[in-house]
C-alpha cells in the first residue's frame, strides 16, 4: 500500500505532458477569443455597419451562441469518433472562422466569422481527452492547470490586444488567431500522447441520463445563473469600456493596455489570498458573496463615471477585475463541492453552456442598449443582473468543506459496488460516496480535515489492484 501511495503522489511524465499540452490548447484558443475584447468596439466603427453598436455586440458575443449549442454534442461525439478527431475538427472550424473575420470588410462578415469560430467548441472533447490521459487522483490537478492557463490568457489578452492592434491591426489579430489554431492542431497531433484507453468519465463528461438531476438541483442552478450573469456583464462591458476610456481624453485605443496592465496585476495579487482564505477557513460562501457584492459596486461605479471621470473608471475596473478573478476561481470549486459524485461532468457541462449563453446574451443586449440608450445603460444592465445574482448568492447554502478523492478499482459487480458504497459511507469524515462499477472508480467527497483516510485505503485495497495503479 505505501509503495502504491508513493507512486500515485506525483504525475507521470506522460500525464504532465498531456496536461501541459491540453492546457496550451485551451490557452491558444482562448487567446484568439480574448485578444479582440479590449479593442474591437472602437475598431468596428471604421467598418460599414459598425456604427450600429447592436451589430458590434453581436460580433463580440456571436461565438458564445454556437459554442453553447455545440460543446456538449461535440463532447459526446468524441466518445464515438475519437477525442483527437473531434478536436482537430473544432480547431479547423476555429481557424476558418478566424480567417473569415480577418478578411472581412463589413461587420456582418465578422459576425459570420465569429459564429464559425464558436462552432469549434472543443472544450468538452479536450476535457475528455485529459480524463483519458490522467489517473483519477491527478485529474483535479490537471484541470487546475487548464483553469490557471485560461485565467492567465485572459489577463494577458487585455494587455496584448491594444498593443498588438497598434502593430498588426484587427485583421492581423484575427489572422494570428487562425494561425494559433493551426499550431494547436500540431500540438495535439505530435506533442500530446495518445491515451492507452478511451472511455466515458462521469467526473469529466456530460451524461444525458444525469441532466435531469443536475437541472433540478437548486444549488447548482444558482451557480449556473451566476456564471451566466458574470459573463453577460463582462461581454456587455467590453461593448462600452473602450469608448469610455477614449472619451475621457486620456488614452487612444492603442494605449489602453496601460490601464489594463496594472489593473490585472493588482487583481491577481489580491485574488490569491482571498481564495486561500475561503478554502482553508471553510469560508468560501462568504468570500463568494463578498466578491459578487464588489462586482455590483464596480458596475455602479463605472456607470456613474462612464462619461467623465478617468480615475473613476480605473477604480471601477480594478474592483471589477478583483471580483471577477475571485468568482472565476471559486465558481468551479463550488460546482465540484456541490455536484453529486456521479454527475460532476454533467454539472460542469451545464455550467460551461450557461457561461457561453451569457457571453452571447451579454454581447447582444449590451450592444443594443448602447445603441439606443447610451454607454451608461450597459452598466445599468450589468448592475441589475449582478444585483439579482447577489440575492441568489445570499440564499445559497454554504458548501460543505470537502475535497474529492478518486480511486481506480478492479472490475467489480454491481453487488460489490453497493457493498463498497455502504462500507465507505460508514467511515468517519466521508461525506458522499459514488462507486461506478462500469468505470471501475470510487469517488469520495471527504472532509478537508479529519477524515479516516487509512481506513478508506485499507477497504479500497480489497477492491483494487493497488491504489493509484
């Protein structure tokens, strides 16, 4: 047992390579999505049709609609046709959409390009490949690598976007995203190892049989509304904020990176201790609700400062990104703690779909409001939807102070699975148990401190070829 436990403490070289490679795929793809955010609204005014901010908002958010519609079906298709094949298809579609947008001379063609980009919805397929490529006990670490990469890519894009626009223009940025997508195909083919086996993973993939359970879970619905609201307000903001910074007379479009750089650095520095405090002290709900309240305050501050105060906008942006980063980090953690053990992948799939719908809704509505009621109305919308979210978040049950442990089992019968479940549930500190005979895994939600791990390992050894193997 001790030897097996030691083996499982660290990722293998193949697991590290797969995790790093797949994190880079997310990063390259997200870079293509995020680079245009801080500059596109101003650029669009130079295009035929770009004076209509409704069209600008649609161009920003259009990819979210096709992504929401296709990411779960493509994830399921990867079970049948192979992970890498579906990822290749998605990256090719994303590249095609990028090159269409790069060649566009009207806002309508850019919208078409963004729709095609969104059709390359590979998130679920990439996550499934990650699950194939890592052992159960290291999957959370691998997913954290992807989450961290996405966060860093978003922050870097806000700084890089305006600077790159100065040198290569919007056509160049779109073309670069297409090239990055082709580079990602090469990474998938030649760098990421082919998994030894490929099968369904309930902790990482959506199961249609579990959708009803997830959609009826009131606590998960609160979190899904939260991620929808967070990204709806975010996308709406990027319809308005470039104009707000320009109107103050301080910064043109190619200089706005000077605002985003210090803001995102400060936000990351403050985010880290907030997350550590929430997790270590089991105060995640308090940190979460406080971040939603700060987000609301930021929206109100930017609405009040949009027409005149440069420093008011800076203060609002700083508060916004502090709250945004905390919420982006805590929401997946809350999903993991609250989702039933056998439906975590389904819960994540619904959560990701809600996020994509928020991107589309926020872009479209933000553009329409800006066109008909002015820039401040965008932040009034953001304030309203975040205020509703705050009320929803306050009513949320405090999540249990648990962590998830997963163990690989030998082939067992359904009766063995029931017996093992009952025995594990009787162990001190075990909060929830899911033994899935078809996948040969045991998933335990256990107290972060004080659970009887030796007793669980001793019991699991009877049903395995060695824990961690």
